[in-house]
C-alpha cells in the first residue's frame, strides 16, 4: 500500500455516557484520534426497517496506525469522515503486523 493512497481523513469517536442530573444519562461523542485511510465502498443496499427505507453503506478502510489496536473493545467506536454526514460502526477489524496496516469493515448507522 502506497502512503499516497491513504487520502481520506477519518475521525474516530467514542460515545461517553454522563449523568444528566435528572436521573438519566446523556451520550456525548469524544474524538479519540484522526487518521488517514484508503476507503473502498463495498455495498450500498436499501433496507426496510419499521416501514421506512434507508440505504446501508458498507465500507472497507485501510490505515497505517496502531491507535485502535488495544485490548479495549473497539466496537464501541464509530467513524466519521471529515465534513461527512454518515457515521460508520465498526463490524470487523484485522491487524497485519508485518506491514503495520489495519483493515476495518464498517456500516452506516443512524
């Protein structure tokens, strides 16, 4: 993988729960890191849920950073492109140790 192919800026966020003072919780996103990735769109199928249709995009990202490689549960993270409207939930992650590349598969969520 060429370093020049890592051409898309991606923000990695995590939702944190804090008490709202009234006995409930509120979710607030925290930016963990930003990284450069090569993004490939795998599918864009239409799904029907509860009588409404929406498009579910599946993407594959390849990046060269060990920021997400940790014993923590990386499925709590979500991704968002700089200036993009969609949020992507991580569904699969594969680390390639010899090349120090990480491959992520993610799908959109609302």
